[in-house]
């Protein structure tokens, strides 16, 4: 999934309630803020009882990809509503998950660019 597709998906996903109906409104619809925190440590495999990060992208490449993603997000939405931390830094983020689900956006590369069109 390209950065362009990820940005579109994040901004268009209907995750929020409207008039008591679930899954009706998106971040854009509600003009919400987006907090992006890079989490390279989530990309691992278990080798026995230890996490193995060898398949994760190298730091410099990952930072470049993440910066490109944030730039795309800011171009596609109100940049004052996009918040992020410092790449590679130790951060404590206190959040309140307010909802019934966690959505994971990871998928194979689309075969054609039109596959990332919002639906």
C-alpha cells in the first residue's frame, strides 16, 4: 500500500458514530486531529522467546518513508491537525482508546494505482 493510499485511507475511514449509528463519519468529516507515532518496534517476528527486528526497515530509510508519509498527510488535510513525535526517540504517549476496534493498515502493494481509490 503506497503512502498516498495510506493517507487517503486514514482520512476517509468511517470509524466514528453519527446520530447513534456506528461507522458513519471519518476524521475529515469530523475535522479531528491525527496523532502519528512511528512504531518500528512493532514490526518483528518472534525467534523463540525473543523479538527479532531484522525484517524491519533500516532507520534512515524508515525515517525517510515516515517523513514522506507525514508530508502527504499534511498536504491532504489541515496540517495544523497533524501531530507527530520525534522519529526514533523514546516517547511516552498517553492515549485513551475510545472505541470497539483497532484497525491495522498493512497490505500488499496494489497491482494498479487505481486500487487505492476511496470507496
